[in-house]
């Protein structure tokens, strides 16, 4: 298969797929129904045209019949008046009129048969269109219900395009929130450890940090002393109550002096 044929086939396949996505069966049914109504209108106009032509021939036939009767009467009058030549002329004209009547009557019969045939076809077409209209409305209602049910099911299952987009947006928001929380926690830890300076100007200097560490160590020593006291071998109450390491040291020295 040549490259051009393959490209043409691919183009037709993609175009057909695109048309399938764009096509709405309800619109197609409505369009078909409209075309059938237009066809029925044309058939009815044809019936009306044939009926008009038939009526015109009927009027011409009536006029020729009257003319034939008039010529026959004129021939009788001429013959009664001894004018045989005039009577012959009237009868000759009457014969021509009869020939025209015969032709028109044949055309009239044909038009009448055509009118009856078109009338029958129009009635059949109208009945067919009415049946198609009923079927069309049934199919449209069924399609609309199926479409609505499909959208509801897709919404519940989350497979619809809209719901998928919403789900992705929620997931992205959750991921971004977790990332921001992790970043904030990391920065907070770095600020507390002194690696980063607090931009708000509330960061502690190195002296304040050292004092805090000393205070923390003192608290640890006091807690340890309390635990020893509870176990029966720890320092006395004065040492436990001393909040400063220097005071604790003085308390221990005083206790040693008393022991001596």
C-alpha cells in the first residue's frame, strides 16, 4: 500500500471518529424527519398541480361541448332554411370540435389517474412519516434517558472527565499542602537550631541561647537530684530547691561541714 493511500485511510478513519463524536442521534432523527416533511410537501404540491391541470381541462371540455352543441343547432337551422352548404360547414366544424374533445378527454383521464396515484402516495407517505415521528420521539426519549443515566453512573463512579479533573485537582491540592507543611516544619526546625536567622527579628543571640541551655541543664540536674532523693540517697531539700547550680554547690558544701 502506498504512502498516499495509507495517509488517506488514516485521515478518513480519524475524520469518521471525529464525526461519530460530534454526531447527536437526536439531531439526525430530527433532520431526517424534516426532510421527509419536505418530500411530503413536494408530493402535495404535485397533487395540487395535477388537480389544477385536470380542472383546466375540465373547463375546456365543457366549453367545447357547448360549442359542439351550438354548431349542431346552427346546422339544423341552416338545413331548415334550405342552406345545405351552410349546414355542411357547421357540421364540419362540429366534427373538429369533437376531435378536440376526444383528445382532451384522454388527457383528462390521464391526469385524473395521475392525481389519484399521487393522492394515494401522499396518504401513504404521510402515514409513514407519522409512524417515523412516533418512533423518532421514542428513540430520542430513550437516548436522552440513557445519556442521563450514563452521566449519573459516571459521576458516582468518578470516571467522567469532569469528575476526573476534580479528583486530580483535589490530589494536587493535598500534595501541595503536605509539601508546604513539610517545608514550614523544616524551616522552623532550622530557625530553632540557629542554622537560620528569624527574619522577624525575634531570633535569640548566642548568649541568650547559651543561658537557655544552662537553664535546661540545671533543670535536668534538679530533676535527677529529686529522683535520687526519692530513692533514699540523694541530696537534701535545700539542694533540690536551688534553681542555680552555684546555690546547689553551696548546699552540698554546707552539708559536708555539718557532717564533719
